[in-house]
C-alpha cells in the first residue's frame, strides 16, 4: 500500500466520490475524471486546483501527506470509479455476467507496496545477483525480502542492465512500474560504479523508460495516470521520455499478442482475479482453455512472455496451489522451476477486509524443474504483520513437490510432515470405498423451497431415515437438505421442496433452460437414501445425518454408505477437518476434496449416534420451529454436540467419554412465544387484536399466566404490540407464521396466524374489532390512524393487494409460502416488517425471471399476465394446471393429459 495514513486515504476516497457526483452533474464522467486528476496533479505540484470548490476540498489538512505520495493519483482513480464497481457487483449479485467493458472496473485492486518489494527482491534481485556473479562483482544492493535460493541459470541473461526487458502485463495506474523505476535507477548507479564509469540519473531514467520497462493494460484512464506519474518522475530527474505503455484491446489485454513476446527477462505484476463463472461470452472467448479464473490465464501467459531463463513474478489468488479445479494449471507450473512462494493467505491487502481475497506471491522461472520448492508463509492477520514476517522469514518451508504426488491432484501442501504424508498414503480414501454425489440445484429457491412451518403439516412427506421407505413420496412437499453451514451431527427438518409429481415443475424448468433436467439434478437416483450430508460452503467443514429421508442440495452434497454413522463421525473429526482444510483452504469444499479424505477408523460410531439421537429427540420436542415440537423444555443438544466431538476425537482404543448432559433451560421468550402460538390456535379466526388506543381487552388466561411467570416488561399488551414480532421474526428465520397487521404507528395491531387464515379472517377482524372500536375512539387522538388502518383492511378484504390486475377478496394460499403471502400484505406489515415491500416490488413484476408468476396468488390477481407467462414457460403451466393446453408436446412427453 502507499505510505498514506489511514485517515488521509479515507479522506481522499471520500473527496474523490464527492467530486465525481458534483462534476458529473454538469459534465460527462470522462471529463469529470480528467478535471479531478488535473486538480490532484496541480496539488502535487504545489499549485492551486480548479475549480475553487475542489481546490478547497483538496486543501484539507488531513490530505497533506497525499501530495508527496506518488500513488495518490492511483487511489483517486480507484475511488472515482467506486460507484461503477458497486453497480457491477449489484449486477453480478442479481445473476448477471461480466462483459469485457466492465472488466477493468471489477478487477481493479491496488497492490500494497510490501508485495511489490517482495516480488522485485525475489525476481529482479535474483537476476541482478546472477549478473553480478557472472562478472565477478559483489552484489551490494539491498534486497530485504530476498529468500536465499539458487541463482537462475546464467545462459541468455542480459550482458548489461540496458538490455534488461521487464513487462507488467496488467499495469493499471503504474504503481509497480514506479517502484521498478526507482529500484532500477539504484542498480544503474551500482553498475556504473562497478564499471568505473560516470553516471547520469537523467540518462539512466531515459534508458529505463524507453527500453527496460513496458506496461500493458485495457484501462486507458489508468494508463493515463501511469504515464503522468512516470513522466513526472523522469522530469524531476531531468529527463524527457515517453514511457512504453500499451493500451491492449479489451477483454484480452496482455492475453492477446504483445510486442516482444518471449523476450522479457521479468514479467511482474498483480493480474486481475475473476472466476470464469462470472464472465460473459466475450470474456470467456478471450481466455485460453483450462482457465477457471482470469489470474490462471495470466500465470500461464507470464511464462510464454518470458525469455528462456526469465522469471514470472505475480500476486495471485492462492487456490491454484491446492484446489482440484486448478490441477491442470498446477501441473503446468510444476513443469517449470518454482523459485519461491510467499504465502500470504487472507488479509494481505490493506484495502480489503477479512477473507475476501486469499493470495500468494510466486516467482516461476522459465527453466526445467528441480523438484525443490521454497515457501515463506506469512499468515498473520494484518498487512504490517505479514510484511514483518516476510522480512524475518521465520516460517520457511522447503519441500520436494514429487513427495506430494501420492495425494490426488498433487496439491502443494508444503506444511505436511513426512509422517503425515506416510499416514495419508497408508489409508484408503473415502472415495474409493463409498459413493459421493453432488445434490441438485433448484434454480429458484423462493419458488420451490419452504420452511416446514410455512405449509400445512399434512402436505409434508416425513419418513424417518431409519424406517423402511414404503414407495415414493405421496405428498407435495418432501424434506430437503441445504448447505446449512454450522449444522452438525443431525439434520432435522429445516427445509422442504415442492416435489409434486416427482418434481415435475422444477424438472421441466431445467429441461427448458439446459436441454436436460439431469444437468441440474444430477443424482436423482440417490434421493431419499440414507446418507451423511456435508456442508460445501463455510469456514468450518461439518457433516450430519438427515433425520428424515431427503433430497439433498448442491450445497449439501452427500456420502452414501450402508451405515452413514461412521462416515459422519469421520467427517466431523478434527483430523478429517484439518486434512480437508489443507486439501482445499477455501470456504467452498468440493466432492473431489472429500473423496480424497483418508478413511481413518472411528470406533463406537453407532453408540455415539445413539446418544445423539436421544438428545435430538429431547431437543426437537422443546424447539418451537421443529415439526416434533411439544412445548418449551430443557435441551441437551449443545452439550451432546460437544460430547460427540470429544468422543470422535478420542484415541482409537479409549473408552467413550462420560455421558452427563448439561441441559439448557428455555428462556422467557420461549414460554411467551409458545403461549401466543397456543392462543392463536384456538382464538376465533386465529386473530389476537391489540389496541394501544386506551381500550384494553382481556386476554386469554394462558397469555396472562405466561406473562405473570415470564414477564418481559411492564405491560403484556404493549409487549405483544411492539416487541413480540421482533423475537418471532428471528425465531422463524424471517419466515414468520404470525403476521402483525399494524396501523402506521403500531397503535393497533392484529396478530394473525397464517395457518388459521380463511376467507372469513379479515371480515371477522373488521366486524369484531375494528368497526366497534371506531365508535369507542370517536374523540381519541388515534382515531385517524384507526380510520386509515380500517380502510386498508377493508380494501384488502374486498379487492385484494395493491397493484392487482383484477379485484378479488384476499385469501392466502398456504403453499405459496410466507414470502409471497407477506409481500401481498406489505402495506399492513411495513410498520413492523420491511422485507415484504421489497419482495412485492420484485415479485409482482411478472415479467421478471424472479417473479412469483408460479404462485396461486399471482394466478388470482394477475390472470392475464400469468397466462402470457404460461405460454412462454412450460414449468409455470405445471404450477397452474394448463400444461396440455399451452405445451401439448411437453405434456405428452411427461404423460400429462388435458383436464376433462
């Protein structure tokens, strides 16, 4: 990173964003960008910037360090385009793909200075040291990050620095080139001194920029910054020169033809990172084969750009060292001499927080391999700590890559000891003994998945995993196992999928999109079989056995074994987790990684799971969202999971630990939630009406008793109106079963159970509560709030939700799920729950791919729009029962006949 203090950097970024917004109000973004960069350049030259308001902003004292820092223009470039990056990220989050036109904005990432220095010290430093040795000189240059390693082959090295060729293939705003310029200038002075000849900085800079350094990028604005910085540095030393900066066509950039290809002694830089799955067709076409990520293509390209004996030095994501998808790239890199790796892992960039990017620095020589790999690991939490660790080289490893060939895919697990490798080689692999399968992708979770409490219990097929399966499912919804990071040991009933007629609706949707539904549902023959499911995504690998026969998700893939209990214990063991984390040190575990797990024995797995099953039964009976719920009670589940972990990780010949469960008591909120839910099960029409307008009503004895024993405030009525739903929403994972129909200020609230909602619910609310209260509160300050609330209920009861195509009384369809039902009610829920408004905005636009055109509510209130969509989409016809009418050929293929 630059030497800017954090507060100066933050202020600079803020002013750049403000300047963009203000300038773009009167000029184009391109002109606005140029005005801002001209102003920055003026401040760095000690001049006043124009316009005056911008000069005043740039004159803030906190920005003083910026004007002596060369990288300031680069930071301004990145901050100016922050809004573009945010828009691109939003587009990708919505399922869009990246085009070449947006590539530069998406992949811009400022390289911290310590990374540049490390790459230079371990590439240019080695080249210079080899040149010195060939001439009998002593290398007196400072290389604080250089790792002691064999010198590069002397053949085909340049005779002098003037002949050295260096390329940055993704130079951006030129911060790597700027550092190289200064470091080369020092070497030019040394060379002149060692040769006993006079030296001129101006002549050296002229030579460096005209002959030594070349930069390539697809971003012309960034290249303009780089040109300005390099020319400014040259001018300060008395030279006038035009740097070799090449604007390559997007999207190929340096992946396409480059002048001087195969002649560079050093290719160095921080290439862009972008997964292939995010790329549009134009970007994918620009990539060479077997490139899962853009940086992989640059790693390969770096070596083809090098001369024989040259070196490619890059900062990239570290996944290529370990993961199976980069196996081909890894094998290619091992065909060359890997000089040294600087493994930084997460937190390397000061600009990025957390584990957003996990990186490694590498120097790879275009030389035959020597079966030796040097690694300096710097896994500290901050860039400053990593910088210190790289200098000290305390954590240094030296391995033979060939020793890792016994591990499928040959991941470069440089920290594995010989004893661990021997243990791994001796054990059979999980994939050799058992079948592993990837689960299905719904393609539209909101359409097909429900929480089990959203639908009627009679519509859910529930067969315990330890029961004999009596034929195929005979209910509309079946259990579904998602990724569920954090769940371990046992998977209760957390999700269900609409699997009516063996999933015909989702299968026809995938068939129309991909030509074959099996491309997205690849393991249908394994559904409903006993298995150990594992979590693919998350910082902690975990496995669990579904309590019910289930379908499994792509993020909840599975191992199928006659008895899944030993497999689940193995997958949850600390030994297995460590091996898997080593095999794939990312947050996305793949089936291939699990298949490479050594099959280590776990004794007494059946006994461990017998204890867990008993604990889960008690826990589920005390958990309100479980289909096995009875009433609030004490749960041993947290303790049981800890016990199972200890039992699994114990020595093979040791006894099971003592079973003495610690019970977690139910909270006051648990008891009160149960009381409210129980009351609504028996209340007329499933309604509990609450008024804060001075007219207090008597509540059921169950509520009063629960409040007396578990009070959470001074007033039961106020807690029910204002606080109950906060807990209920969290408890039911944003899919509540009790809706708080509320007036604008929450003075009047009707808690309504969705499981009791009928065509009489809203008329009863009006007749029994709102209309009588209108006369009671005739002179009350809340009378207008009551009037508006009553009018909204009347409108909904008689005509339906806002924005409808046709009028019809509102009656929810439980199988539509909470998201659709609540979206239609959003004006009445908005005072207490904001999400339904967003759901209605996106879902009621039936032309959108993410609409709820599949729902019964859409068919009721938007019949023409649904009919039009059905003519386009056969899977929607399955939902609405008109497949034979609109798509007879599809109906015939699936055996669906027209209704009589």
